[in-house]
C-alpha cells in the first residue's frame, strides 16, 4: 500500500460509512456500519459499490464499553480482534489488538494527547465558533508493539466537518499484521468519532 492512507467519512448517510484510499487515490476499502443494531456490526468492502465484502467486524456483546470486536474474513475465518479498555479509555483512548497467536495483545493503540478531544468537545458547543474546531483540534492515535516501538499513526486532518483522517506507517510490518492494524483502526475510528 502506498502511504499515507486517507480515511474520509461520508457526511449524509444513515449508517456511518467511510472510504480508505492510498496516496495515489486508489480505493483500499469501503466500510459500512450497520444502522440500528444493538451489537456493532461493520462490513469492510473491497469496492465502493459494496458488492465484494472482504471482512466483517462484529462486537461480542450488546452495547458495552469494553466490548471485543472480532475480525473475520468472508469465509468466517477469525482474523484478529480489538478490545477497548473501558475505564482507561474514559480519559485517553486505549485499545489492544489481538492476533490469536498469543493470549497477550500483539499491539496497542493509544491516544497521543487527550486534551485535544477535551478542547474539541468544549469549543464545539460554542455557537458559530464550534464549526471551526475541526481546523484546530486534531487528535492522533499511535499503534505500538508491546515494547513501545511505534508502527502506525492515525491522525485527524484539518477539515470543516472533521471527516478526514490519515494513516502513516512508521515501521516495517508484514501484510497480515498490516491488514489487522487497518481493521483495528477502522473500528477504533468509528467508536472514537461517535464519542466526539
């Protein structure tokens, strides 16, 4: 994949939808979250027309702050999971990515500066001024190995409605790990965007 990757949320949609493109504009994934579901369910498509599903991301329980989200390919084979740390994520978003090869997390995702989320929420409530917070407060999230070595970064880009994000690769990773990280960042982005 040609980095940086770009995530763009669709603005007028009942269910959350986003597209991921590479640096040359080629579509990597088109993502659609099912609306009106008690358990989060997301389908990751290989095309914008949503005819070729590639992965599914499903919560293991109904509306829970610490739910596990399992990744499966379209044959139903388990591919990995992401888990949000409930209490830890109240102040600073904290997620763990599992690959199934070991009981401990293979990677973690942490919000780099939680203050940007606080200021974004505070100033977002001020009439007229609130619509410009997408140009000032831009949170970023770092994906790291257990030893602390960073491998990817997700960053909110300056935009009017806060609908654009970028993903940069910081270290060499294999293809399966790269896909697992992308699926984790998709789910984390959907959850964190809902929080504000």
